[in-house]
C-alpha cells in the first residue's frame, strides 16, 4: 500500500482534534490529579535542578557567575528549556510502543500520538515557565543589582524559539520511535542518551565557552534553543550566529529524514508491534 502524503495526514489530524484532546486530558489527569507529588515534581523540577547545579558550580569552580551572569539564573533558564526538550523527546520516542494495543486494534493516524505528547509536554512547560517568570520578576524588581534581566521586544521571538524546538523534538522522537518498534532495546537507551545530551548542551555553559565547546554545541541542535531562550531574558546576551546556522541545517535535515522514515514505516507499524 502506498503511504498517504504528509498533507493528507495533517487533514486527518485536524479531523481528529477531539481524540487528541481526550488523550491529552487523560494523561494530564494521571499526572496531576492522583497524587500531590506529581504536580510538585513537574512544577519544581527545573528549579531544583538549577539549585543543585548552582551549588556544585559555585563549589567546584569557585565562581558565582557564568559568562558574566549569576550562575543560578543562568542554570534556571537552561534547565527550564531543557526539561521541555527532554520531556518531548521521551514522550515522542515511546508513543508507538505505549499505545501499541490501540494501534493494533483500530485504525488511527499515528501522528496523533506525537501531537498529544507535545501538548502534554507544553502544559508541563507552562507551569515551569510561569515559575521562571515569577523568579525573574522577583530578581529584577526586588534585588537591587539585578540589572541583567529584561522583559523587552525579544519576548516576541519566544514562539519562534519554541516552534523550532517542537520541530526538533518531533523529528528526533519520530526517528527513535520508528526504530524502536523493530529494535525494542532502543527505548531502554533513551534515558542514557538524554542524560548524555544534557552534558553536551549549553545548560551549564554558554556556546562561547572555548573552541571545543563551540564545536560540540554547533553540532548539537538543542544549543540554539537554549542560547536564544537566554537571549530573550538576559541583557546583552549574545548567542553565536554560526551555531544557529549549523543547528538549523541539522534540524531541517532531521525533520525531512523523520518524515521519510515515518512514511516508510507507517503501514508496517501494526504488524511490527
């Protein structure tokens, strides 16, 4: 059977928006409604990570700043956007195996699972983002020397930054999920891969931290998201444009590769599962 076009998939997704809503609502209820720890975990995780990272950075390097900015604020901006990235990739990578019973018993457009996972990840991110903005407002208006934080026209670029991240995480997650239905062991390696990318992403450092880091960050497509996310909120923060160019090329290539792999695998998914 000839795979449907990607445009046809988009039309089907629009018709199935109620199903997407129900999937997202069900998982959100599971995450937030059944326990107290669940909501607290999702809301405070980036803050807790930033506090721990800031503690170790201050004690290991004996410095309280990173690239001229307070290490706590620098790390908090990094962990907030990093958690959105890791959550989207994790959910998209495992969505086919997680929903294999539904896929094998009924016809449903598989892209619905990716979109549902992305929506859930963004709702988690929204709680993190509101906490981040609250902390930045506190520092800007109640800490006397916090002249490094700004809320300016650069906020208008935030949707573009997040859209870029959606495309990137969709691409990576789709490739991994399509491979995982043939090779189930891939799923077990996802936490390790994400942990590895944490340390080669500019969470603790900027892309200007030496030639070696600049090279690593230039081939890591997450780098531009983190750098420009900081640029939105920090005064005079200057991301490297050459890193953005390399990251864009890699992300666009990953997107078309993921679509190609998905379309080739789509009609075989039910049999392989």
